[in-house]
C-alpha cells in the first residue's frame, strides 16, 4: 500500500463513532498492515478542537496537531485521523489542518447519510447539547423558509454546520495539498454491520485488517420521549458551562434514559420535512454524479422517493406518559445523587422537570 494520510472528516451521525471504535480497538491489526491511528481518538479530538479555535493563538492551538503530524512523518506507516468536527472547518482552518502534511498523499474521506434518517438523529444530538426546540419546532427551524426566519436559530445553525455536505465538499475538495476526496454512503438500515467498515477501508485505500466487531459499540440512541424530556430540561440549564453539562449529562443519558428506549417510539418526519430531506438527498446525489469525488457505496443509499404518502401530514407528539416516566427516572437519579429525600417528587410534569434540574445542579455543583 502506498503511504498516505487519511483524514476522515465526518459528517456527524454517519457511524463515525463506530469507525473510530474499530480503529481504536484494532491498532495492532492495523499496524500489521502498515497503518496507524496516531494518538488514538482522544488525542485527535483534542487536537482538532484546538485547531478549530484558530486563528486565536495559532502557535499554541496548533501544537498538538503539529505533533501528531510530525510523529506520522517520522514513521514509515500511513495514518488515519478520524474526527467529525473536521467537517466544521472553514477554508482557512482546512488549509492549516492540511499544511503539516505537505508533500504526502492526503486523502479526505467524507461519510454521508440519508437525510431522511439524519434529521431525527441530528435532533437527538441537539437535545443532548442544550437544545430546547421540540421535534416539530426543530423541523420548521432547520428548513430554510422563504422569510429566512429559521436561519438565525441555534437549530438551523447546528444542523447545517453538521449536514451541509455540498459546502463541506467544496471546502475540502478545493484545499491545496488534498489529493482526493472520497465519499462513503452509510448503508441502509438492516445492512451487515461490517459493510460500513469495509466501505471506509476501500475509500481510505487500505486493506481491511482482520478485526473483531463484537466489542465495538455504536452510540446508543435515545427514544422520542427521552429526547423530549431533555429539551424540556435544557430550558432550566442554559447557564451551565458546556463541559460540565456534558460531563454529567452523557452518563445520565447512558445509564438512566437509554434503558427506557425499548418502550419509547421514534420521532417521525412529517410530509413537509420529508420533502425537504428528499431534496437534500437529490442535491447530494447530483453532486456525487460528477467526476470530482469518488463514491463508495450507492446513490440509492440516499433515496429520492417519488411519493411521500407514508409520511403523515402532521407531527405526532411523544406519548405523555413516556415523557413523564423519563422525567421521573431522571428526578430519582438526581435526588439520589444529591442526597435528597425521594418522597418529595412533584406531581406536575413542568415542576418535576424544573425540580430535577435543581437537583442536578446540587448534585454536580453547577451553581458553585
């Protein structure tokens, strides 16, 4: 295999955590094939976050990324960097990210997902990161309206930053030093688990090593009601520092809300949102039909259905009893963590959500 640098840049909600987990758990097998995952995911993630702060303190913020690049240059292996926040980089940031690899074969890999599936997944990420829009409000905000009323919202900005595939391809495809841009479509639901990994290896130009996927975990998702609970809770937590919020809320979601998922439904697009998602798929397919990018997968993974009659005309709300159950589970968890008496739980849902926020603040010292 020719020596190269592979930059897997996202996008979000496209199996990036799965790929990163495979890379991290199989470094010995990769090394036998002449490939390394420099620093592992944690180091790469910190380096990318620092680079995205540029041009502030350029020498300090580029130090970790430069060290990774220098180490790879001094080795005799190819290197894979995988961090979805790379897709957020602006043109100048892209240039600075690629610059340390001057003279090497730099291959960019972008994974993309059916937008009919990406929109619900992106709302979940939104609710797990301070988002307060309910599902219907989120759908209306992420769709560019004629009046442009949604463009200034956090929902619009975060969705399009994460899922604007044409802009991401333009920034990275036109960057000096990038030899090629490879696009991997995420296989449809029900495809063999190894399919995405095999497509990624083909796009990266590496021989798929013998890996075990048994211990590799995907990001565990939440049900509709739990996401709706979180967006309600976030209204009371807007002033919590982001790092402290995420440090507490990630394990809370994993330990308290994920177990509720089997009994909760999933958010469904209404016909208006499905129409918009279909148009986004069509735009990406048209872009990939050119010879500027190599496609690994199939255009059919980005469906453009002729009819959308399977989608309802209105958005269905989550079951009220399931939202309450999620709120009660978080309240009990927070009360135990804060050492509060468990017999004082409010009955009203709004008060229950607000009081759980108070207990979370107490348990984690968010007001200190």
